[in-house]
């Protein structure tokens, strides 16, 4: 795969899951470089409409070209949890399907100036939206030893989190940690370059994942977005979510399982003396099993190997009053 070219993962499967209606209204809530969006537009009729959302300014540039070429497409630069505000601004109440393709795109990884990867030396930024929040370098400069350890452990599932955190603290006392290669070398020195048991993975991989997830608030963004997406779905509409690592997929899996139970599986209601057949129906219905890339797709695009697609359909049952009533707190 050529650097800078993003190959959409599970493209056919995700678009098929949306069951595109020619005159329907759809949302690609993670536009990226538009691979999924173009496939959706190819299946829409003249009266159809597609809304693209992304927080990355580079995605906005690509989307502007597509919007100029196709008046069925409109783009808004926003976080996908801001979907209700985006739809309200477009005078849309309900949509026929929403696609989330989580994680980062190949152009983001391959652009050294973004700081997502240690393959090339660059500034340690990692923000999907460089205009908001602190960079990875700024976090490393101010984080306490405890906070840094927790971020590496919780978001990177890094077994050597404490060792790496101590190494970072010692190194930043000598000079600022500002570059991707600088951090990668520091991590390798802290834990040893061949302690994984899997020589294919660079020792800094989990550290970079952890910092990226933390800096971009990726897990909390998913947790906030899933319920508001359900609120925007018309009856019979579909939400399709592609995850790339266990932390985000766990949130998606638990949310869909909970929302496909009577009364969205609200634990407070489950404790009430209500007969099961008297409980209001589930707002979502799971559609098939989780889908993973084929061997052929993985061969074409090795970055797809960890992808998982989960799909659910909005039922006719109403959402619980005050949805989501805070029940997402124990899903993340």
C-alpha cells in the first residue's frame, strides 16, 4: 500500500450493512479521505443525501472537493459526538444510516508532521484536530508520573507502563521530549527492544497508541457519540461501526448489546418489579454477527487486520425517557 493513500477497510461490508435507499439520508461520521463516502454516494439516487463529518482539517480539504463535485454531499468539520448539532444546522431530524470508521487513517499515519507514527521523525503532536486540545508533547511535559503510568497502562495496555513513565520523567528533566523518534528511542531503551515475544511489533507501538487515544479523547468520544447516533436514527435505520482495537470495540460491543435489550438494558429499570413482557422494547436490534476482514483484504491492506464491523438497526420502540440516563458510565 502506497504511503498517503487510504484504503477503506471493510468497504463493501460496511456499505452493504447500511442498506442504502436511493432517496435516503446518510451520515459518514468519520469522513477521513472519503473512501466510504464515495461508495455511499455511488449507491444513492438523485434525491439522496450524504452528510460527512470529521475533525481533521486535511479531511475537510478533501471533502470540499467532493462537495464541489456532488451537490448531494455536504461536510461539516466537527467531532462525531456533535452529530445532533450538525444535523440541526442542516435542518435534519432523522437519518437512514450512520457509519463510524474509528481510529486513524493511513494519510494521518504517514504524514510525519502529524506525529502519529515513529516510522518518520516529526513533531510529537498526534491531535486529529490540531486546533483543539494539547499535543502529545505538551502532555508528556506536564503529566505526573502517576498520570502518565495510568495513560500508558489503560489506553495502551502497556505492561511496562511504570518503567516507561519513569524513563520519560527522567528524560524530560534533561530536555523536552518533542519528536516521535526521540520518544520511540526512549521507550525502546526503557523496556528493551526485544522483550515483547513478538519481534514484528516495535516496543513503542503501545505507547504511541496510548498517547493518541488520550490526546484525542477517543474512548470518551465513542461513549458520548453512540447514544446520540441512536437518537438520530429513523425507524429501520442502521448504524455500522468499524473498530480497530479492543478498547474501542469493547465499548461498541457492550453498547449495542445493552441497547438491544428491553428498555435499552437500563440497570435501574431492571431492578424494578416489572414483568419482562411488560418492559418497553429494545431501541436497537443487532444485525448479524461481528464481521472481520477476509484473508484477501488483509493481504491487500495489512492495516485492516484488527478491524471489526458491528451493525445494529433502529427498531420502532421509543427511547427511554431521558435517554441515555447515564447508563453508559459502566460501558466504557
